[in-house]
């Protein structure tokens, strides 16, 4: 059979996808080709040249609802192939089956729209939906008539028998691991029922070495910055309350052999000239002996590679020898999943195995070998107060632990999602598109959505410039409120120091230069490559300036939060020029003082926590100074 495997675009206020190969579809394609089928992969997310701001008259009702809920931003970004390119891809082949991947529930609308388009062009084709969203929300997906079957969990063992059955009797009610509507020709029911057929899940693949390697020949690595993705293990024995990984890959840790992993790496290096790898395991370092073996074999084969772990690592079982092995093998840009510095909250999150002292000690091990490592924090966990959020960032900053922050959002299928349901923060009818990490549609029981946005902006500023905040605290202690001119000069100096390191910044808000106007406000210009429009790949798109003249307010808000951290008084930003409009010099923001709430109160809480913690007798600062 002819099978087209598709990854749809993403439309959201902010997109964090980078250019990752569609590794799930590549594994699935390989399994189907081994069974004798002809496959094609179309990854809409790889066509970043099509990224754009969605014009107001093209916003869907659900996207308009997302913008009504957002405290600050008034745009929706489209990341990936435009509709014309996607339609051309559909028309260029004549598939019998079209498989669509939807990994994240908030972005389901684009996947459903792709299913409708596919069915319109190829009405006789069977449309499958797979991925995390379909697995945890299959009743929602089956409300779309154009989606024929939802594949649950790992697909390699499920789709082969499913495709085989579609070529014959089409009796899907005898197959495991799928969900489909009754009465549409896929079951033997004499009287169609209202409930869908939900077949028991297929057992998880036990021997990952036996899976055919991903169909790398169907990927254009130039579209992925010469980088590919590796899956060296599946499953995670931990049960963090914010995570839903168990729904798709289970709790049991299943791993490929070190030789099998390095064979794949060597194949990419020799056949495709790929030297950069993203290891997307959910718990790569669970088996440290396996990690050391992988590192040893990479060195023995003299493979010059760069390895990253986008899902982070734990602090368990780290040793100086292991860290040395990882750095020597090519690991870089690592982070520890810390989430909070509050030990009691970590236990409630089922992450009692980690802590700030452990992360600081682990980071110092990597630093000893010349590699900086971050910790990750979640802002706005259920029941967390503004003071709690501030304390987390302050603790990391003063401990010399690099960190970055993500806003909390309830992920359908997670334990925290159920907590939000029982507490009344959400209900079963809440629009799924609102469960977007950067949409700020929900509070957490202690803070409002607006407060969470502004608090997150402050944490982002502190994560980017921790020593700048500490310098401001000391400056205010010595001489009261610092002048704005001094604050912007020092912020530009700290930004230049960060640019000089050559590191990839997690927060796109680096300052290139600034000046004070006659009216006493600051005009701050960002570095062209370190602003929101650059990370979202819409620089130089004149349409973006017309459809979202304040596209980069996020960067401006982070800069304003930093200036507040130095001067001691709240500031707010407004965008004046845009690189998206073709300004080669970068984006410019006007930053001025404000007493508006809730920003004034939030600034006061963060600075109080910073000043009090810095002055606290016996405050232990762990680790080295961070520029």
C-alpha cells in the first residue's frame, strides 16, 4: 500500500520546536517499508521559510479565544509549511493511508485541519491519527469525521497489522491498540452503537534493538541544521506529576544496547555527514553503566559528534568519572530537571530524588570539565505563591546554578491535570487548545493568569542575567534607587558578556545597545539574533510587522523586568521598531517606569526575596560565579 506519513504545522502564541527530525514517523516508515509498503514522510515543521504571523482575518474561533485569554500577546504564529505547500504534498502522491502525528493537545486544531484537507483531496484514503494527543484524548479526536482510526501508544507493532487488515476484510475490531467509531465499516456490529471501539493497548516493544532503524534516507538533514534525533531508550520509572510520558511509552525502562546506539550514530556520520544529535529519551541516564558504555564506544570509534539531551538528565548516580566520559564523548548543552527548590514540594511532585544542592553539585562536576549545565524550573506550580516562585529563581541565581524557567500548564493525562480538575481550576469541558504552555489561560489557585505571565517574565530575566540582578541588589543597598541610565548601560554590558561566550541563550532578549531619551525613558535595542522574532524565524517578514506590530513584546517585557531588578522600581516595555519589518538593526523597545498592577506588586515580591536572601546570615552560595 501507499502510505503518506505527515506532521502538521503548529499555530500558537509562541512555538518551541526548533528543527527536530520527525523521529517517530521515521521509525514508523521503516517498520512499514520492512512489511513491504511504500511510504513518504512530509514534515510541515521543517519548512521554516513559511513561518508567519497569522493575519487577523485568518484566525480560527479557537485561536481568537486563546488570544482573549492571553494577558499580553495579540498574535498567533504559524510554524511550518503553509497550506498551499501541504496541499501540494498531498496531491503529489496517491496514498491509500494517511497517517498524521499530533504530539501536543494544545495544537490539535492543525492536525484536525490536516485530516480534513487530506480527506477532501483523497476521500477514499484511510486517515489515521497517532501521537500523545490521540493516545490520551482519543474521544475528542474521534469527533472529527475525517479521522477514521486513532492509534494508541507506540505505533510500530500496531500499524503493521492495521494496514494489513485494511487491505483485506477491514475488520479492525480484532486488532489491539486502536480506537475507531462503530458503524463505519471497520467492525462486525450488526447494529452500530454510539460508543467507539477501544481496543486494548499493544504491549510495549521489549527488544528495541530488533526495531528497524529510522528511515533516514527519507529525511533532508539540511532542513534540520545538520542535526538528527536519537531514541536510545523508552519508558521512565519515575512518576513526576506534571508528565504524561507513561501514556505513550510506559513506566518500564527499555533500552537499546550501547553497540546498537553507536552503530546508528556512526551510520549518520558516515552516510549523511550528520555530527549533531538530540537524544530525546525521557530518562537517558537511568542506567549509568549503559551511558558510560555508549560514551566509551563513541571514543573508541573516534566519532567527532555533538550530543544534546533536550529532555534533561537527573542528578542520580552522577560521578566525576561519568561526567568526564560524557564530556569527552561530545555531550553539551545539558540541563537537570529541578522544577523547584522547595524540598517539600518536590516530594509532592514525586521528585524527591533531586534538590538544589544536588543540582549545584552536579553542575560543578560538569563545570570542572569545561561544560556549563542548567537547571530547569517550573513557574506557577499548583498552589505556588508569588513568593515561592521568586524564591526558586533567587535560590538558583545566588547558588550560581544556571537555570531557565517554563510556565506551568496542566497537561491532559497528567496527575497535575487531575489536580486542577478536582480543584476547579479547569473542568472537563475546558477548550483543549487553551492548554498551551505559553498561553497563560489558567491561574494555579494562588495567582491569576496575568500574574503568572509577569512573574514568568521576571524569572526569565533573572535566568538570563543572574549576576546583573545581584549587582543591582548590592547597588541599591549602597546608594538607593539606581538611575535608569546606569541600569541600561550595565544591562548592555552583561548582554555583551553573554554574547561573547557563544552559548545558545534560552531567553531571546539580549540587549545590543540603549540610550535615554529627553523624556527620561530608555530606548533599548536587541541583538538581531537574540530577539523573539529571530527564535521564531520570522525576521525580515514584512507581513509580521503588519499583522503583529508588537510581535516581540516578550523580549521587551523580559528586558523591562531586568531593569526593574536593577533600579528597584517596576518598568514596562512597548515595541517601537521591528526586525520582522526589515529593520536589520534589531527590535527597539521603549521602557519606562510604571506603577500599574499587578506588575508593581510582583516586582516588589521578587526584589524582596532577592534582597532578603542575599543578606541572610549564613546564606550558602554553592558553585562558581555565573556571568
